[in-house]
C-alpha cells in the first residue's frame, strides 16, 4: 500500500489529468521473430535526452529489476549489444511473486497504481495479462475491519467513517494549504497536528484520524512522518499524468508474469555482484564478483539500475567518484522500508460480507501492523497479507520470521476475539536487510525536492547512466516509474523520441 498525499497508495481519492499520459504505446502491435508482440513507448515526452558521450556500442546494465530489464528490452529490439548483471539469483528486483501455499503472492510491488494511461497497464495489455479490479481498500471502506485496540473493539460503520473522511480531506485539500502556511521545512506530522488542532478533535476520533493520516504517509513511504515533506506529499500528484481512484489493479498471477514478459529471451548474468564502475577514454569497466570469481566487463556505456538504498550504502565504488550534486541529492532523498507477512490459510476465517481488509490501531507500539489486505476479497483465495513499515519496521525485523508470524497471528486473534489457526504456509519479507535493495522505495524527505530526482537521473561524464524509480520525479516509488525511467535511458542511448518494447 502507498499514497502520495491522499487516501490511496498513489492517488488518494484524487484524479490526475489523463491528457498527455506518458509512456503509452501507439500504433498496431507487431510481432518479433520469436513471437512476442511489440509496441512503441515513450517516457511522457517526445524529447530525446542528451548528455551522452561516445558511440553506443556495448551497454552494460547493472540490475535486472524493472528499470534494467526495460532498458535491455529496448536495446534488444534496436539491435544494440548489451549485457545485464544482477547480484541476485533471480530477475525482478523489488518485484517478486512467491508461491505461498500454492498461492502466488507479491512480496514486493503488488498494484498497478493509477492504471489509466499507465505504461505498466499498457504493457500488461500488450502481454495479454489481465488484471483484478476488485477488493480495493478504499472502495471497501464500508466493510473493512477498523479495530481500535485502545477501545478493545472494532469500530462500527458510523464510527469509522469520520476518521476516514477527515483523513481524506486532509490529504486531498487541507494539506496543500497547510504546506503553504507552515513553510517548506514542515513535515506531514506538523501539518497533521495543525489540522487536528484546528478541528478541535478529541479522542477517540482524533486518535483514529491521526492514525489514518499517519498510515497514508509514514507507513506508505516507509519513512517517519516527522521526516516526510508536507509540501511534496501534498503536491505529489501534480506531475503525474495517470488516472485512477483507489490502490489500482492487481496483475493476474502477480508481477512475475509482467517481469517475465519484459525479460523475454534476455540472458541475465545472475549472482554477479557489481563492486566497481570505472571510466577511461575507451568507455567503462564494470567489476563484479560471481561467487569467488572476479569478473571484469568492458562497455561503451553503463546503466546503473540499482535501488537508491544500494547507492546510499556505497557498495558500488565509482571511479571517478560521483559528482557532489548527485551525492547531495542521494543524501536528501529518503529510502524507506515497507515489509509484509504473507499468509495462506485453509479457510478465509477473517473475511465475510461485512468484514474484509483490516486497519489496526495498536496499543502495543505505534503503527505496529496497521494494515492487512484480504486476498479472499481481491483474488478469491484464502490469503491475508499484513503490512508494516517506517519506524515500526525495525523492532519487527529484529524478530526471526517465525516470531514475526506469531506476532501477526496474536494481533489478528486480538481483533477477532479468539485464537486463530496457523497458516498452512507463510513468507516474511526482509527488504531492509536485503543487500540488493537495502529498503523498499524512495521518499521525499523534508529538504528534498523533485529536482533531486532529476539530479539522481543525470548521466555522469556521458557514459554512466542511471535508472530506477528514485530517478523519476513524477512517479518515484512505483514500479511504473522504474519502467518509465528505463524507457528514458533507452531513448538517451538510442537517440530516439520513443523506443520499441516487446512482450513475451
């Protein structure tokens, strides 16, 4: 789940303008020699990015997530030599669909947010992958389970609507006004407290409204709401051109089908951990470890398509070093953590006609396990996915996976008022401690601006290029933002206003 300044993860009860929707493919579909369909895409602009030096002869792509695979797809269709490296033993990066008790569950990105005009939805249609539009949390607000542990009970429909409505009003209307009043150094927490003070709310309504606002900011971006920029959170959708209410749509079968369609016949050198990127007069040298074996590859250019968390950690050495402007932007932009406990049961005992997704105000620790998605509602399968993130993630991640499950079941039992059965299978994520992600996705902290994401996207010396969701000012922290950044860098390398992507 996630939101940009609103009551959904990215769209929050607000419509972005559909005109000028970026990265949509145009024209009839064609087929490649291996039977895949092809379409033409851009990144929302018909300009050709500049800043390139030298002839594009062999491109090394570091990272086989959405951004890297999109670049590789476009280069493959253009007949440009390239090689893709990834430190993991699988492709997909932060898109990872796991089999949990026979049910495909996305442990990373789950929704296609703002599906209308979205290149990810266009690509899904091109690949013949359907989507589920049911079970949207916002659409199900009348029947979701909203439990306030301070009251030791679930809120009834009359009680739960005020906090939901007031939080939505703050996100969609008042946050922008307060951002102007409080100034550029104000945080979402600053704005929320001013808003709640102005309303003169008392508990429990104040507590419940604050919880929802915090859910839509701190948990969504995986970052302390006292560090999140109120101004950017309030205006985040202003540059997005996609349309949609609610969380968005689930791709049928999970994101793995989309990733496989984007990868196609691409050979990826897995288990290759890149340690250094060097430039010389002939181009670039990329050094990696493949197990105990040291590997050096030469190319004319390199596209660095790793998460911002990896760049922040400094596990890839750059020679020459990165420019000060890029390093400063890396420091200002945050990289938050959102985690999941995915559980498959024999029966969906939590789900019926009047109870579905869960909002949970914990009296144990703030934002402990605030949100659970009912896959019985969304997919018709007996699975429940518990989310947590931000400051709450650290103490939970300190537990082993079995203990995280036990905590989740205990809290679920508290809400249900009875002991709940153990799942037949479960998976607990650990994106924060994964050395190839070091977190979940980027966040606009106080002091940062969209210009910082442009700085993250800027090429270095014309040969070292950067892609990934954190380099996309309009759609950061989304899978489609990563995809569009890959289109942008492919345009730069090919010197074209659009690129051809194949699906299959």
